[in-house]
C-alpha cells in the first residue's frame, strides 16, 4: 500500500483562494466556500458588491463551483485553511491558518505577479434592427 504524501504543492488557483480568504479575514470577515467562488467568478450579485475591489475578484471566470470546492477541500485537508463554526447559522466558514499565511508570504516573495481580471466573452444572440 502506498503511504499518503504530507506535502501539497500549491497552484496559482490555491494562491488566489488563500489570498481571497486572507484579505477577508484581515477585515474579520469569514466567507463560505460559495462566497469565495462568487468572488473569484466575478458574480454580479448584490452580496458581492463590497468585495469587487479585491485583487482576486473575477480572476477565475471559467472555473465551476465544484472545481473551486475541490481546491478549497485540498487546502483544508493540508491545513492551509480551517473551518470556523458559527453556532447560530450552523455553518462552517473559512479561516486561513498560520501555515496558509506563511505560504502566501513565501509565494509573494518569489513572484511579483498581480492578478488580472478576466473578461467574460459573450456574443450577441439577437440582432435587433430599428
């Protein structure tokens, strides 16, 4: 039987998720995984209005909620994120761990990368002549 690895190599998607959670946690805001997805996707919902200024807003427009959830699950499994339980709402919110903060600091020391907002390609479905 193969022994499970204790290491996990962070991808740019992981870094974007950690950055988003970290920026929110600094303001004492703890998001649900769905909130992270809506920010990264660039949702136009009114709940996201206060978070459009985040550098990670609208940077993963082609990712599904299921795919983002898998990345979050791996970050939880390898202790870059942890769950923060809220009794009144009976939900688990995301909080970055010390390990996650160290990983972000190390990444930003090595990379001078700024996130680029993606443009959603849309086509005109109807031609209306006047």
